[in-house]
């Protein structure tokens, strides 16, 4: 297994702190009535940041397409997404570039980086991903399609569809299929619904390469993603990667958005290692935390001054480039 | 004269050669069958997908995102219902991203009764589909419009739904499609039924096919008249025209409009006609409750209440779970010529 070099580890740590504080800021905004609903990915940083850092970012078939779900802010932050834009979406600001104040927090869309719009219906992204992967299969090169989602959602037929389409004989798709398994679907424990040992095992029936990893371990995540991506990029075949992750603040604001001390937190895990390796001090970590906390607090203040969407805009963009009532 | 199935094939071929159409796919769409109605025979980009309607629509969305124009077929609209939230997704993608993404993609699917298809080969899809914003929806009733509407779909920058009235797939029209040879089309582009001949068969596409398009959103008057406006589309359209011809012998002059596009629809054309005739009958074969024709009636009443001299009427399919197989059941379930004739008479009779 490749080990992650110190500089990358520090970079990952920096982004993990920033991403965690962003999510915590969004939760605070919800609690302060600065947004109607929160859902996001605190607890998944040790997997999502290493993933985002290894995405081939850009527009068009030579770059990676991303079909993500609502816990993916870490991936996009690692790719360079401006946290202000996540705050704008939380506040449904008119300047929210992801949805113009139309969609929930964490429902990002960035066409310029091949990030397909994140949408609420569970699992449909595993179907849409088929299309970009077909286009990339035909195109060749090293661009791949990456799709992620939770464990409970894999009970939808769409997940099985994805495995079928990705492994059609001689027409395999260059697709990194990810399941982030936090062992919950809102309030339902995976143990009560799933008889399979690992979700990833379902790939075996299709001859798809699979791996189950501890997504709370940065080193393990980084290396597994690197290997899986290398395989998909070069072999032009699918890979099913299941990462065990934590759900640190419950499902969403609907379940209170409270910190859950029973879940393993990947951030202090990494920090302990960094301190033990003399790469960071407890003080430096605290300074970093304070810096991002302040930055994000200021952004949350700033967003309050932004306009809300114009009610006259409700019809806009029902069709491409269309503005105003269209019928 | 080309049939609707042949018109589809020729339009798709034209799209492959001239409009960057890169994928035509769905269940049994590629070799060896070329579609259950032969509508995709001989096309170089046609391929068979897994038997998975949700996957088919999802793949079409993804292809559109990747800049690859495609036509995805759902074998019968009776089997599109499990993909409705994918259709919703396609329809809301531009809107939900505030204009960031657009999806140039076409879905085509056979609709309606008329082949003794019983419960699951007789459904209509116009009422359901017109409930989904963000799509443009067309339904031709003759081969020339089929070609022209499909070409327009292939040029659209939004998702388009191409509904094919399945009872009419093998019917010819009375107008040549621009570029269509005056005779001998079948020998050129129909795959031979004989197995040996079919083996290495290649279509001989008419070389002169053109960009002929029918603008989405434009209806057409197929019979002019002054006594009543009859608005229809798809399988029931030629029946309305026939009814008008029959009634003209009694001195009733019905104006028949082929709507051709359900969204956007040609309200201007309908309005002008209603203002002239002062009464209207809407005819389609989808089930009558929350039917698209009910929307048209609502708008008619909203805008023309004081211009009407008779209550606007909708003639549609019975609100029952399916179309029964027996001839007697199918005839009683969806509008037939005699029902249309009667409905026209009853509207005229109720004129004040
Ligand atoms: C098709 C669909 N059904 C139900 C829901 C409501 N819902 C939202 S999240 C969720 C649980 C998803 O669990 P999982 O796939 O494990 O992802 P996680 O939220 O745990 O990351 C449900 C049932 C939905 N959004 N979409």
C-alpha cells in the first residue's frame, strides 16, 4: 500500500478541518434560522478529501465526471469549491451558484468541473453515471466517471442497474462506483435490512473488482482510491469501492443535527497521528481551527447581506436559457 | 409513401449523418431486431441496452451531460412508468441548477391503443407526460410530421419526448417526406424478412434526405371549418378528420386541428379557431380524469367563456385501469370514429 507523504497528509488535514468547520457552520446556521434544512457529510472527511484531491478536475470527456450525493462537500472542497457557495446554498441566497436558492444545502452542481447536479432522490445518480461513462468508454483517454451514495440506498434497483450496465461483456464502463457505508438509512440500521456481508460483495457476481476499506483512515482511503482510480483509468473497467464511514451529526437537521459521540470521529484520529509524528502540534491544530472558524463565521455574516431570489424568477430556466413565464 | 416507422428511421439516419446523433438505444433497438416496430432498423448507432427502463433514461441523461446526443427508446410507454422520476429529473435539471446544465436528449416511446394490446400495450402517456415540466413533447399523426418533428427533437437543447402512436406505425401518409423517393422505399430501407437475405443486409438510405423540420409548438389545421373546432393528436387525429369529412355531407363544417406538439402547444392556433367557431371539442385517448384535454378546457373557459356558444367538451378514454383485450372492450374504452361523430354532433346541438 502506498503511504501518503507528509505534505499531502498536512494538506488533507487542513482540508478536513476546513470541511468539518464548514459543515458545523451550516448546522449552526440552521439552528440560527439562517437556512431551512441542513444535510451534509461531517464524518466522511477522511474518505472524501482524499477522493477530491485525486479527481482529474476539468470540463469534458478527458476529465472525471462526478455523480455525487448530499454528503459530498468534502470532495468538492478538496477540488477547490469556494465554501462561500455552500453557505449561499444553505441560506438560499440568490447568488447561490449551485441552484440559485432553489435547492437544499449540499445539493451542488458545477458543470465547469463535470459535477452533475446532486439531487434528492436516492440512487438515481447511479443511473445517470452510466451515460457519462458510456461517453468516456467511447472517448478513451484517462477520464473516468465517479459515482457515490450511501449504503441504505443500494437496496434500490438503481444500484443493481449500475452494476449490470457497468459490466456488460466487452463494453465495460470506466466507472468508480463508491458506497460510503455509515450503516444507517435515516433511522434504520443496515443490520436490520441487509443480509449480504458487504455491499461490495455484490460486485463479485458481475466480475467487478471490489474493495472494502475503513474510510475513517486517511492513509487507507488515499491508497485505496489511488489504486482503484488507477485501475479504472487504465483498464477502462468498473471498480466498486465500499468505504466504512461515520455519520457524525445524524442524518440531517430533521434529526436535530446533533453531534453523535458514539460514532468514530476521523479527525482526531488523524490529528493524534500527526502529533505523534511531529508533523503538527496541538497548538497549531487549535490555531488552524480558530482561523477557519473565524473565516466561515464572517462568510455566514456576509451571506445575510445577499439578496434572496426574486419571486419573479420562478419560471426561469425551466428550459435552457429561458427567462420569465414561458407559457 | 413512407410509413411512420420508416419516417423515424430516416430521420434518425439523417441525424446520425448530420446532427451528431451518437447513440440510438433501448431494448431490442439494435441488431438483430431494430426495434419492435422496426423503427431503428439499419441505423449505425443503434444498440441494445439491458432490459432496464430506469437505466435507459438515466443513461440518456448522462450521455446528454457528456455532450453526446442520443435517442433512447422505451419499448412501450406502458413500461415507462417505473422511470417517471428519471423523467422528472431530466425535466428539472436545468431549472434546479438555475440554468447551469441543459440536457439535449430525446426519448421515444410508442403510445396508445389500436393493436389489441390489452392492459400493457395500450396505455397512453400524454396526460402523465404533460405533468412533467422541462420537457418538450411531440406526437405526430402522419409520416411527414413524424420526420419533421423528430428532426426538431434532434436539434433541441432540452429534453424531448417523442410519442409514437403505435397503431399507426405501419401506415403511410399522403405526402412525401422531402428527399423520400417516390417509390421503392421498402426495398431500400426495410430489412428483408428472409433470414439469409437479412444476414449481410445494409440499408440504402435515400441520398436526398433533408433537414425538413416541423417546429415544436406548432399545430396544423387539417380540415377547415366554421362550425366547431376539434383539437386532437396521435391515433385519434385521423379519426377526427374522417368524422369531419363525414359530417360535411350533413352540412356541418368542422375545423380539425392536429396539435402535433403537446408542450409547448399551439394555443394561438386553437384560440383563433375557437373565436371563429365559438365551440370546441378536445379528443384524445388517454384516461379522462386529469387528462391533458382538461387543461385545454380550463384554459378555454378561462379565456373564452363569453365567446363560447356551447360548453367545451372532452372526448377521451374511459377512466379504467386498462384497455381490455376483447374487440368489444377496446372499442368501448377509447374514442372511436362513431364516438367522435356523436360528440361533434352533441356540441353543435348544444350551441345557443
Ligand atoms: C428514492 C428516495 N427514497 C427515500 C428518500 C428519503 N431519504 C433521504 S435520505 C434517506 C436514507 C439514505 O440512506 P443511505 O443511502 O444509507 O445514505 P446516508 O444518508 O446514510 O448517507 C432516505 C430514506 C429519498 N430521498 N429518495
